[in-house]
């Protein structure tokens, strides 16, 4: 079987019931459009030749073999005996076999009672029937026109599970900014470059501005404002970095304890040495030391470079070691 024959065999067969008066203004164009969409349309204009039996052709070959019946309703067709006969036969077939009965309404007309409980397809513009064709094809092929569900926003991914007190968008911005801060050992972040200068920005500009303001309000970032429109550059604060590390950094509590152990037991004083020993980012170690200093457990000396050195260890630091 060649491809053309296979296509014809597989195509759904549909009987098109209508009044002769509606052929030129709608039915022929509609039938051709359905055929172009893969529907095998049974149309009297194409199927019945001189000398054929109307009864046999319409009811035995047309309606009997159709998987769906389309009834074109207009002011003219609703009063036609043949259309009524075809509609009645189609209604009986729907009850007996579950076949589809699809009303297409052209005019303001009295829709037959048998179709009152069936969803109609109203033709709004006879010069533009594309929407009607698409909706009828969707019904014939049982393919809903509902769009597919797209991918969720980047910031809703499981890797951006919400941080305490923050929305998924807030979390996304803080996580990405914190990762960059740690990886680059950087400070000022340009949110336009990080979040907006891509083909499909993961977060809308207005939403981004609101998120950064919210993070600053809760002391997780510090914004560097200046004259002109935002978004302005910002840096992640110690509070923000701690929130990220405590919730997203692997075994962060253990890393902190091991760092304290190196300080107390090994008398390791330089941040680079501690980072190398722990095999973690230098920025993470500097953050841990700064947090310990904030709590009064030690005192640091910061050079003009990126290094931190411990000058004094308080007795309270020893008590932080887990027994």
C-alpha cells in the first residue's frame, strides 16, 4: 500500500449535511478545507452521480459509513426535508454507536431540538472560515485546542526550593546571586546582565525590581542606587549568603564545624589555608570567619587583597566544637 492510499484509508470519513442554497457561499469551501486537513468528506456534490439512488447513496454509503456527521444549519437548511431526514438518521446513529454529530451554524436560525444539548460551532465570518475548520477538525480527530502546558518558570524548579520567608522568585534571585558571589568571589552584581540580557528572561523586569527591593527590605541584599532607572547593582549581604548556604550548600553545618576545628585544634589562621584544607570555595570560608567575628568568637585582619587572617580566638569559639 503506497502512502497516498494509506492516508485515504486512515482518514476519518465525515458526512456533510447541508442545503443546496448554502453550497456556494460556504459548503464547498468548507469541504475543501476539511479535505486539506486530512478529513475524508462525503459530499453529495462529489459522491452522487446521475442515475444513482439517492436513498442508497446518502443513507447506506454516506451516513452509514461516516464516523461523524456535520450538519450545516442556516435559515434555509433548517426547513429542508432532506436535511431533517439526515439529521434524524445522524441522531439515531449517535445514540446507537456514539458517533459524533457536529452542528455548524451559519445564520441566526432556529436550531432543531435534537441539537439543543450539543455544542454548536458558530461561523462568525463567511469570508474567514479558518477558525471554524480548525475547531471542527479538533472535534473530528478528538484533539482539544487547549495549548500544551509549557515549561514552568526557571525559578520554580526544584533546585530553587523556596527559602524560609521567600517566594520562589525571591529565592531564585538570591540563589543565583549567591552562587555568583561564591564562584567569582565577587561583590557588585549587575541584575540586568544576570537576569534580563538573554533571549527569554527567566523573570520579568518589573518582577525583578520588586524582588530585589523585597530582598533588600529583609537585609539579604544591599542595593547601590544612583540617578536613573533601575535595576541597580546590588551585593549579597552576610545575612543573604548565610540563608543561601544554610539551605542550599551541601553539609554546610559540617563545613562550619570543620573550619572551627582547624582554627582551634590546628591553629590554622589564614582563610586560603582553611579553604584548601576543606576543599571549599575561599569565599565560603571568608563568610564563615566573618560570621564568627560578628558573634564575637574571633577577631580578623583583612588585607587589601582577598585574604582574611585570624588575629585572636576567643574561648567561646572552643565551646562551639561539637563533643
